[in-house]
């Protein structure tokens, strides 16, 4: 019997709404735009956040990256004089880190410089990275052809190199890459393999850019020496930097931040000036996740304002409907309808309005991110959470903003309502 009454109330609510089609449609627009904006804005925010988080995750959550940085006073002095700049991480720093901290599984040193590369008539400026085979285990890149550096290359000081995909395409074009010879500066290297390229958050903070060649670090020192001369337009910079980067792999993720703090304290002891920087991807990841939560709350709040406006519109229309149907309400009360039946009738109408608007809004909210991704190339992610949230809010708005008009209708005095003109 109860289910029959609910079905009858729904049918009656739909009938009353269809009597004023345009008014009902315009009333639902506030909910449509509100739900659509909630889903779309959260999808855009989630896509941007996931892309940033994925870039950080690729660096590894159990590693610490140390970078050489020229102190401000050193950079100023180098501009005013022709003296050589000496700064940055040392080979002894890597050795001390490896031997001092039990939490450290291993370290990977790297020296970096830019050189012109040539194959026949093709030339390009690329980055030379002198490192060890362990680099490829820590900074995972798919091998497209050949192989990565091996321990035998280190022991034999073999003049071999691994090109990034972008460098291989520009230097070797459609030719077979593995086994080709590439001139880097005044030295020749045999291509042992090709890695997939991946641009990123900046060459100063990563060991992979679009155009790189990776060679054994011993060969780097033998062929290019310890002193690096960077030639720029109208000037040149002479620097002595033993190591440009050190990647430290930690045994357990819980030990990353304590180990980073210990390394910082150790470097402060042996470096008079702060000529280094420490990047902890795990800390960046946690910070990015916290920012993501704040970003989603802000976007959701802004979009929620649209839903609030839609709810106020529903309340306004339902109050007008109560005024228009005062005589009808009086007749129903006079023939025995209870207050809860009147409340149920008007609540059904508001819930139907908000539900229809919510469903249309969900469809629009799913379609907008797809269009943004298709035309603008921006990553968007529509999550189940955002759909449930938007649908739940639209239903809640129908109940909350329809409750007052329904109670007001139910409290009308039947005699006064019957006399209403």
C-alpha cells in the first residue's frame, strides 16, 4: 500500500510538472549547469594533478636527487672576472654517502655537459651524461633498440653511448641506429642502444631531456676532462664541477626523508657554501597530493555555488507553485489528505526536478572534459567520486530546498485554502 502511494505521488508530481513544461525546464537549468560544472571542473583538476603526480612518481619514491648549484656569490664573481668557477658535489661526497648511511642501497653519479654531435652532415646540440649502468635501473626508460650501458663498458672504458630517441631520430634519421658512430665534440662514440625520450619538468632537475647521449662516466672524464667550458653568445664559462648529480637509492620508503636530512647535515659540514641542492621526490609527491586535495576542494566549492543557485531557483518556483495551488491543497485536506501526503507530493516534484537536472548535468559534465581533451590536448579524468558527489548533491538540493515549500503547503488551513481565489 505504501509503495502504491509513492508511485501515485510520483505520477501526480510528474503530471503537475508537465503542465508547466517551460517553467520546469528553466528551473532545472540551474541544477544542470551546477552538476555539469562540478563534474567538469573536478575532471580538469584531477587530470592536471595526475599528470604532475605521475611525473614525480617516475623519478622514484625511494630516491634522493642531489644537484650541484653555483652559489650566488660564485656566479657574480664569475661574471666580473675570468677565473674558473669551482663548486658543486664531489666524488668524496658520493663515497661518504654510500659508506655512512646504512639505509642507502646504492648511489649513481653523473657528470653533464652540452656538446655538438655530428653524423655526416647532420648536426645538433645535445646533452652528454656521464654515468654508470645503475642509472638505467633507477631512472626507468624503455629500450627501443640495442642495450643500455653494461659493467663491461665501465671496466673497459669503452667509447660507447646510448642515445635518447629524439637524438637518434635527428642524427641518424631513418638509418639503423645501433652500431653507428656519432661524433660528440672531437670524440667518436659507437651507439649501443636507443632509449625512449621523455621531456620533463626541467633539465636542471632531471637526468633525461629530449636529446641526450649517455656514456660511461670514466670515459667522460678521460675524453672531456674535469674542466668544462660552456660557450655562450659573446662569452664563455669555465667551471670545475666533479659531479653534477648524485642519485641516492634508499632501502625503504620510510627512511627517505630521515636519510635526506642526514645527507644535508653531512654536506653542510664538508661544503663551506651551499653549492648543492637536494630534491626528495617523495616529499614533492606528498606536497602535490596535499595541493591536489586543496585544489579539488576549491574547484568543488566554486562549482557548488552554481548548485546553490539552482536550489534557490527550485525553492522559488515551488513557493510560487504552492501559492497557485492553494485551493487544490485545501480541497485535498478537506477530503482527508494528511499533512505528510501534501509534503510528500511537493517533495516528489522537487526531487524529480533536481534528479532530471542532475542526470542531464552528469551527461554534460562527462562530455565537456572529453571535448577539452580532444580539442585542447589537456588531460582530464572523470572519477566515480565526482559523479557520485554531483548526483548526491543534486538529490540533496531537491530535498533541502523543497522541504520548506512542502511544509508550508502542508500547514495551510483547509478553510482558508478553500476560500482562496
